[in-house]
């Protein structure tokens, strides 16, 4: 088993995780943080837009957390495997 391919895959997972963090930040910054309701027809569209954006942010958070956990777990497995290879090459 070649460690180079595993490290490349781990780097791709890391890039995807960072991309999800940046996408979440972008979604958060493009939302309306101050909703001023005036009981008119525009309020309904603002509320539905904000609800849809919150749902999207929650979904991105779930994916982001799963990717982060997978990346950390995969990196720990690679480190353990590299330690095992080094241990066996040393003849211990």
C-alpha cells in the first residue's frame, strides 16, 4: 500500500473540508442579519428566504462536520499505518 495515494486523498478531503467552511461563511455573510418586519406583502418573502437559507446552512454544517471527522480519522489512520511501517523497517 502506497502512502502517497493516501496522503493525496487526505489532502483532497482537507480541501473539501476547508471549502465547506468557506462556503458556510459565504452563505452566512450574504444573508440579511437584520429583518425589519412591517406587516406587508414583502415580509412573507423575506421570512421564506431566510428560512430556506437557514435550512441550507444547517445542511452545510452537517456535511462540514462529517467531512471534518472523516478527515481527522483518515489522517490518524495514515499516521498509524506510517508508524507501523517504520516500526517494521527498524526491525523491532
